[in-house]
C-alpha cells in the first residue's frame, strides 16, 4: 500500500504542476479543446487513483472538479474566469491534501462542503447558476476557511523535496553499458599492472578496480525493483475469486521488498498471477469441504520471496487439496504427452512435473477464472525465457508449493567458458546439469540409434552431440580427454561434447545482430576480460537444431508398431537443392505456384509473397533451397483453416502413386521420416512443422 | 533510405577489389582500421564475425563476399562502421577514400544490365575522375533476406 501511495504522490505531483500551468493558460484561451482535455485527464487520473486508495476527501473534491470540467468540455459552460478560479481553488485544496498525505501518510480530516457547494453551482442549469443568492456568502466563507483549515497544519515545515526521480530506462541501460566498457578497460589495465609489481600504476589501478566494481553494482541497483510491485494486483484477484466461489481465502505476502531486475519483475507478473489464480480457484477447497476435513475454514495462500545464493526465490504455497498425481499421470497419457510405460516408471515428483508440459491442463472444467488454455506450460516457458526455473511439490490434502528460481538480473549470468576445436564459447550455467569427463576411447563406446549418439548416464540414455560438429567448426578435435556437458533443454536432457571447460565466470549478456540471430543456436554474445567476443550457446535451441529433441520422441514412436498404409497415396516429389528430393502427400497440397525469386520478399526475417491480394508467408524447405534472381521458385501452397502458407522448393520433380510407408522415424525437424518412393529412399516433409514456422514468422 | 541517399550530398567512399562504392555519410559512425573478429559459426557467409567496438557488439560484413567480388590476398583492410536499424555493422573494405559531395543532379540511374545483386543494393552511380562510384543503400545492403545463407 505504501508503495502505491508513493507512486500516486509522485505521479500527482507531476500532474498538479502541469495543471496549474494549463489552467492559467486556459483562462487566456478558453476555447482550447486540447488544453481542456489535458486538464480533464489529469484530474480524472487523480480521482481514479484516489478511489482505489480509499482517499475519500480527495476523491470527492476531484470528482466535483471533474464534473465542472466535463461541462466546460462539452460546451455547456463557457470558460469564464470565475469558473477557472473555482477549479483552481479545487486544485489548491488537492495540493494541500496531497502535501498532508506526503508528510503523514493519511488523509487529513476536514470539511470541504463549502468548496463542493461552490463547484456544484456550476453544475446547475444555466438560469439558476447566478440566482444562487448564497454565492457571495459561500465565497467569502471559503476565503476565511482556506486561511484556517486549508493551510497545512505544519506551515513552518519546509516543503518536502522528492527523494526520488523518474529516470528514463534507456538512460539506465546506457549507464549499464558504459559500466561494462569500464570493466573491460579496467581488466586491461589490471593485466598491464600485474606484469610489473613495482609499477607506479599499481596503487591507482587497485583503486580503479575497487571503484569500478562498486560503480557497477550501484548501477545494477538502479535497475532493481521490489518484487512486490509484480503482485500488487493479487489481493484483489484472490478476493474476487473468493467472493465468486464462496470460499474463504487469506493471501499472505512475504518479502515484497526483495529486489530484482525490473525486466525480471515484469516477466514474473503474468506467471505469478496465473499460479495464484490456480491456487485460489483449484487448490483451495470450499468452506464445507475444508470443515469436513477438519482444516481451518479459511484457506491460505502464501507468497514468499527471498534471496538465495545469487538467485531470487519466489514461492507460492497453498494449503488446499494438493495435486492428484494419479490424475496427472492419467491426463498426461490421455493427451499423449507420455507413454503409459514411461508414466509408470516415473517417480511421483517427475510425474507432477508433467503439468508443465504443453497441452496439459488439470482443470476438468473450464471456469471463467482459470482454464483458458494457457496452462502451466506457459508459466514455465515464461520463466525459462528469462533464465529461471520452476518446480512444483504437492502433498495430497495438504496443499501444493510452486517454487520459482530467478537470476538476480538478466544482464549478467553465470557461465561456463568452454573450448571446442580451438574456439571459445560460453554456456549459461543455469541450463548445465553436470559435467562428465570422457576418456579418450569413450567416443567409440556411445550407443547409436538412428544416427543419434546416446550416452548411458546412470539409468538414462541421453542423446549427445559434438559441439564442433554441430557448429561445423573447421579442423578436428584431438583424440584426448574431452568433456560432456549435460544440459537441460525443455523437459529433456541432452549432452554436448566439448574439448574442455576453460573457466567459469559472470558474463554480461549482449544481444546479437539481425544477421546472426537467424542462426538460432546462440542466446547472445559477451565480451570477455581480454576484449574477445564470445558466442553464448543456447542449449535448448541447439537441441532442436540438431534434432536430438525429436530423437526422444522417436524412441517413443518406435515402440508403437507403424501401421502400414494399405492404400496408395499420390505423392508430390520436389527438389530442395543439393540434389535432395523430398515428398509430400498430394492430398495435403492446395496449389502449386511458380513465383519469380524477386517477388519473394523478406519482412522482419521471414519471407512473404504478395499473392491474390494478400500476403502469403513462405518458408524454404531446407537451407539448400536457392533463390536466384531472374529465376522462379516453385511454391507449394497449403491451406490451414482460412489461412494459407507456402513452402518454397527448388523445383517440382514428379507426382507418383505409392504406398506411403514410413520406414525411419525422423531425427530432424521438418521431416516426418523416410519412405521408399519409386525405389529410392525419400524423405517425407512434415507439413505441420513448416506451418508452425510460417506462423511464427508472421507473428514475430 | 533512398530519399536520404538522394538528398544527402556527401558520401564516404571505399574500395572493394577494383570497385569504388559510396555510402551516405549520415549512415557512417566512424572508420577504423580492421579489428580482429570473433567468428560466428553457421552464420551467413557475408558475416565475417563479431567485433568489440568499445564494448559495443558490431557485426562485421565481408564486403568481398557480400558484393561477390573476389578477394585479393594482401589487402590492408579497413572497417567502415555504419549504423542501421538500431545496430552497428562494420563493412570490411580494402581501402577508404575521401568523403565526396554527390549533388543529386550528378547521380545517374543504374544501368539496366547491372547484376541483380548489385541492382538490389545500389541506388545509383556517379561518374568520377577515376571511374564509376556505386552508391550503396545501407539498409538494403544489410537486409537479411538478400544475403546468402
């Protein structure tokens, strides 16, 4: 509440200063509509917030002033000096009350009926306005009043100077960048000074070192916001749910002053709201149920935020009915998220985490409060996007706890610096689970399944890629001891082989430019102490790129017998460059178009073609598809509901009738599998994959 | 950007192979001697790497690759740092020449026979004493869709 009040006072102070100026201006130019509107808005904002904060006196005064302004705005009243003076009186009163609020945190007691009456006169029909015989009396009374009751009770106190300033975020960001540069410079100086211990530079450089560190942490602090600002809305939400459902719920918020980077506070807001809603709607039982179970009738939701080892932990705990793990297993199997066998082998803890999988929602009925299709998977992806992690624990009948772990700041992350084929890369430490030393002969002992190498990590098989291979780094690695970095990518684990881990350090994450962003295996880049630029690997993106993520699904898929399609399908064969041919069932194709390469335009990193009066998103069927000016590309158009998208290929080869029998399940995205078509092994295009790509391209 | 290029009188000239190019002076932040770049594996072929310009990340563009001009072995490289679309790019060129004034009336249309790639990037040509100067539009030069993967 205190924060809200502070914000309100800061905002109002700005509004009022503007109001004084605008009103005087208005007196000179009564017909200026935009001025009137701006005055109206300012008063309206004050009124609105007052109502919210329960400041009755302020609300009443501003409301009446607003009504008069509304009359002026609609032209019922003319902007005569008398009206303006009365509004100015109201503004003065608002100022006095605000000043009292600032020093005492409570609204002063007082009687504003005279001023209100004065303002209300202007609201009477025109004829009666001037007829009010008491007008003069009221005016003079106000004059006396204002001397007595409207003046601040501590007139001798100097006016409080605001102890905070509003600063543009861009300015803070540029300060942050400058501090980063300073750190680099300091590192260079430190290195120089360390070569010669007797150097006259030694002491000043040490000083510089200390000051730089302090400066950096101070600048970091300017970007910090209390986590409580993300949960200001929650009491209201909980109260409304309690009222709508007839439950009794108490919301307890602890650690609201825990600070973190403002971007993270923003990222936290929606997931938090969602989870508190879930707790209130689905977690807490009705009064009758709670009573019958001998629990206190009032359910409790506790929010707790605190610092822990360089991270911020936010917990949402409720004492409701908890989550039924058996139900979670059942739903996950039903929705095809896991196989029955897999679900049975999972521990309760693992099974509970299935609720974070896309397409999962435990609410059996959709209520207007929760269950709008955005489930815990959105919560997880929002949290993971900012480098955080979320976990859940539940005890049947006793409630459920969700624990969110977030880094203190987005700008600086802990990282592992690794080497692969002589090149240096950084891994975000948050996604690294463990490091395993591989003996020189370990490489030959990997199991392989459909060209995916698998590492036997205790009881699990973990798909493995070689970073140097994935990034097509030149040269080959010496056959020596190497390191396996086991990462968490989404819900799956996978391993990345590197030569060695060189260092672990805090790095400043810098965004990469538009020409390198499309590579999609980097989370950004950073500048090391020696000024070298290093790419930060995004393990999750690398997993998708390398196809190891779908490999996990392929394993599940091979367990099911592939039902051979009895009837023949017409298949469209097309070239995708590098002499590769792919096929797609003709029944899925809407049209074929020949489009000159120049007409395939690029907007914001995705391709579109102006087609039949609208824009058709186009995705290339693989990296080898070439767009040569002066030549045409074949575009296969697919319809999806009312929208269409195209897949650009090099050329159309043939249409054949064949029994489509997928022999190999795909190990890379965009391909369903391989089938024997016309005697040759041909990859079959995964239309849904490209559909998503086209849609993502249009959205981004 | 086209309007900008036409209304701006001055261009920074630079040489790639045997060809001189000009880019509006307003797009150029600075010219520096070539800096070491960090490679970006899998990036488009014209991306020479990333370089650190006083703490800012700059994407270096290999102009030989971008304009499809074969590179000679021993060139003393320079970086023309341009600002486009909120990002910094360093055009890695062989030589940087003078800033020259290009009044709009001296600007000539591109020859129709010009290579498609160049036609897409250049806005016009200017006859100079030592040959033709091709004016480059920075936004088109740095448009991702027109670069080779």
